[in-house]
């Protein structure tokens, strides 16, 4: 009985500790990933992302089209200041408090929108211990439609449908080429 209680208490502690450390992970921004993910062992992820629509997602909110949509929706502020738009056009919704100085909302939908806030895993994950990296907060974007459709859904004012295979092909990237 005693030992069961002890084991339970340990499990609760573990969940609390891991839970809080993940909650405290901070968004670092895309620039620091570039150092290792433009070419070489880390692969070409940055080069792919930089040219993708995701890198432009914040700038899109400054466009005339965006202003028109915001007006039709009756938003009181400009789209690039509206949480209703930022929630999908910027990593962390543009309102996250857990950001490092290197994080720039102008970078739009960055690596960390899919791979998790990086402060805990960025120095660790390149050693190749995937289990440890995941414990530290790395989301290895399992080829998983679920992650995409948190933003690619009918709540998007310009939504025209989403097919994972075709859309992933446009932004596909791997670790080693
Ligand atoms: C110091 C260099 C370095 C930096 C900085 C870096 N990475 Fe990596 N990353 C690597 C290397 C090397 C690998 C390949 C590890 C392996 O498979 O052995 C890797 C692997 C990955 C993987 C695949 C993990 C796996 O094991 O399959 C992801 C996802 C990833 N990095 C995301 C990021 C993100 C997001 C950033 C920026 C927040 C970042 N990395 C910054 C070097 C780096
Ligand atoms: C944090 C929200 C978010 C997540 C998560 C997300 N996207 Fe996006 N995605 C966007 C936004 C916003 C745009 C529009 C950017 C723009 O045009 O300014 C976009 C645009 C795209 C485009 C370009 C579409 C086109 O025809 O121009 C592709 C391709 C895409 N996303 C694929 C994916 C895939 C695949 C996933 C999942 C692995 C994913 N996205 C996850 C927000 C997201
Ligand atoms: C639920 C997530 C989500 C929300 C909320 C959202 N967007 Fe988007 N937005 C997207 C995605 C995903 C795309 C790219 C594909 C699509 O249109 O579904 C996109 C694309 C766009 C585009 C480019 C369309 C094109 O044809 O290239 C504009 C402009 C835009 N959004 C403006 C806005 C404005 C303004 C708001 C706020 C009123 C907003 N979005 C809210 C997810 C979202
Ligand atoms: C829209 C979501 C999204 C964005 C943005 C994104 N990734 Fe990924 N990433 C994925 C998905 C999904 C995979 C596929 C993982 C798989 O094959 O299971 C992946 C795979 C990877 C891999 C390869 C893992 C492997 O085993 O080969 C690396 C490395 C990586 N991403 C790094 C990055 C970096 C660095 C950035 C930013 C420059 C970035 N990613 C931006 C979703 C994303």
C-alpha cells in the first residue's frame, strides 16, 4: 500500500515537472535553425521553408486582400494586429508570452509552429537522440494531417479545402539528402 502510494506520488511529480518544463519552452524564431538546416547533415528544411507561403504568412496580413477580409468581418483593428488572424498566420498566435528576443512575428508560420517551441531541445536534438529530444519538446512532425488542419480548416476566411499529400509535397523536407 505504502509503496503504491509512493509510486503514485512519483508519477504525479514526474507529470508536473515534465509538464511545466514543456510549458516554459520558449519560441526562438527561425533564424537559429538556419545555421544547421540550410544544407549538410541537418538537410535543406530552412531553404524549403524560406521560399514557402508559411514564411510570408505575416506579410500577407498587411495586404489589401487581408484588409478587405478584416473589414468584411467587422474587425476593429488591422489584420496584422488582430488575434483572429494572427492565430494562424504567426507561430504561437502572435500573442504568446513565451518568446525569446530572437523570435520575430514577421517570420510568420515558422519551424516551431510544427516542431514545437525550441528553447528546450535546440542545443540537444542534433545529437540524434530522438527520444530525449522529444522529452525536451521536439515535435517530430510525424507525417500527420492533424497538425496541418489546426490551421488549414474552414475557419480560414479563404479556405478552399486541404489535401495532405498535395500540400505536403509543396513544402516537403527531410533531414539528410
Ligand atoms: C547546431 C545545429 C542545429 C540547429 C541550430 C538546429 N538543428 Fe535541427 N538538427 C540538426 C542535425 C545535425 C539534425 C539531424 C540529427 C540526426 O538525425 O542525427 C537535426 C534534426 C532535426 C529534426 C529531425 C529530428 C529527428 O531526429 O528526426 C528536426 C525536426 C529539427 N532538427 C528541427 C530543428 C528546428 C525547428 C531548429 C530551430 C529551432 C533546429 N532544428 C535547429 C542540427 C541543428
Ligand atoms: C500555424 C498554422 C499553420 C499550420 C500548423 C500549417 N499551416 Fe500551412 N499555411 C498557413 C497559413 C496562414 C498559410 C497562408 C500563408 C500565406 O499565403 O500568407 C499556409 C499556407 C500553406 C501552403 C501554401 C498554399 C498555397 O497554395 O499557396 C501549403 C502548401 C501549406 N500551408 C502546407 C501545410 C502543411 C502540409 C501543413 C502540415 C504539415 C501546414 N501547412 C500546417 C498556416 C499553417
Ligand atoms: C484557422 C486559421 C486561419 C485564420 C483564423 C485566418 N487565416 Fe488566413 N489563411 C489561413 C490558411 C491556412 C491560408 C492558406 C490556404 C487557405 O486559404 O486556406 C490562409 C490564407 C490567407 C490569405 C491569402 C489567400 C490567397 O489567396 O493567397 C489571406 C489574404 C488571409 N489568409 C487573410 C486572413 C485574415 C485577414 C484573417 C483574419 C480575419 C485570417 N486570414 C485568418 C489560415 C487562417
Ligand atoms: C508546416 C509544418 C512544418 C514546418 C513549418 C516545418 N516543418 Fe519540418 N517537418 C514537418 C513534417 C510534417 C515533417 C515530416 C516528418 C516525417 O517524415 O515524419 C518534417 C520533417 C522535418 C525534418 C526531417 C526529419 C526526418 O526524419 O527526416 C527536419 C530536419 C525538419 N522538419 C526541420 C524543420 C526546420 C528547421 C523548419 C524551419 C526552417 C521546419 N522543419 C519547418 C513539418 C514542418
